[in-house]
C-alpha cells in the first residue's frame, strides 16, 4: 500500500491558520460538538487552563473559524472554503495527527521571519 500524504490545500490551511496544536484540538471539539462552549467548559474537556482556552478561542475567532457571543463560542467558519478545510482537517487528523502537528511547529515564527527579513540582501535596482 502506498504512502498517503496530506492534500496541499490542507497543508496550506494548517500552516496559515494554526500556531499551536491546542487550537486544532479546540476547533475540532467545536466542529464535532456544535452546541455552544464556554472557555471553562472547553478547558475542562481538553484539560487546559481556562485562560489558555480563552486565549486560543479568541485566536480562532479572529481567524474566522469560530464566533463568540457573550462568552459562548460556536463553530462558525466565515466562508465555505474554510468550512471545507476544517472538514478535511477533521477527516485527516485522527490518522495524521503527528504530521499535522509537525506542520504547525515546523514553520518559523512570524517574528523570526520579520526579523530575518530586515537583514535580507536586496537588489537595489
């Protein structure tokens, strides 16, 4: 049997939208269990600290994957394309968890990229 790889669209989605594996866990929880979740409930379910859960939920909200209403968070991707990407993530994550986590943590931190960009040699034409 041949080696199965993650689709390029899923790889791009993961690299673009996630900075921590815990964000994936939270998003997939909200994707799977569509009722509203408070930060404390998410924290208990996934064994996080409440403040950490709240911060991660806020980041997912800013990225257009989750909506917040009076402290209750719901799975609500802002576009059909994002919804399809989350569906693909939910499909592949159980079998490719390690590969997905690797994608998240193998990319350089934005601040490191910005810093290194400042020292890149540029053609002065």
